[in-house]
C-alpha cells in the first residue's frame, strides 16, 4: 500500500484535441407539432401562394401589386428564417433577447402589413373578363387567409409574452 501513489498514471489515452466548429443544431420536433409551429408552416405555404400567384401575372401595369409582392415576399423570407431559428433552437444561444416579445412584434407587424397588402390586392382585382382575373382574385383570397394566420400567431405570441402565470425566467423561451 505504501507504493500506491507512485503507480498512479495521470495521463489520458488520447492526445488529440477535439474541437467543434459551428452551432450544434438540435431539431425541435415538438415545435412542429405545436399550434404556433403549425401556424408558421401554414403562413409559409399560403404566403408562397400569394406571391407566386401575383408573380405569374403581368402585375407591372398596376403599382399596388408591387406593394403586395414586396410584402408577401419579404414576410415569406422572414417567416422561413424564423421557422429555421425556432426549429433548430437557435434562440437558446441568445438568452438575453426577449423572444416572446420579438415574436409578438413580428407577428403583429406582419398582420398589419398583410392587411394593407390584402386591401391593395382586393381593390385592384380587374373585372372578370380581363386576363389574370383568376390569379389576382385567388391571390387576394390567400392574402386574407395569411393575414388571419398571422393574426392567430399574434394572439398566441401575446399569450406567450404575457406569460400565462409563469415567472419571468420561464417566459424567455418561445413556445
């Protein structure tokens, strides 16, 4: 027993250092199954329909369609980026950002912008005998659908921001 400390080997068996580059991505499958996740997927899909229906027409003759196209493409891209952030849990790397507030502001602004886009789209749909009437009428319909989707997401983001009885530390991570 006296020579025990002399026989102890303190070296590790591996001399290579392991380094990890990038952000570890963990897919949050529960987010896809949640109501906010389903709404976000629906917003992306219906937003794609809005701008693709307008882009497939000769919208250059009516300036209002430029606004509708700008709103729908911009919010479509931002929604895809938000979906990736929430799906891969990148928000956990920024704990100082008040994510429930950020989500609520995004959804409210998106709903307001889509209301203006819907109104501009619906008012400028040409009469039935004009070409592209069906595309532009369908884009107006899908614009109000995506407006309602963003409105529903605003409501759920408000509930999350309000906390529903949670303490302040529990309300910093989105649904």
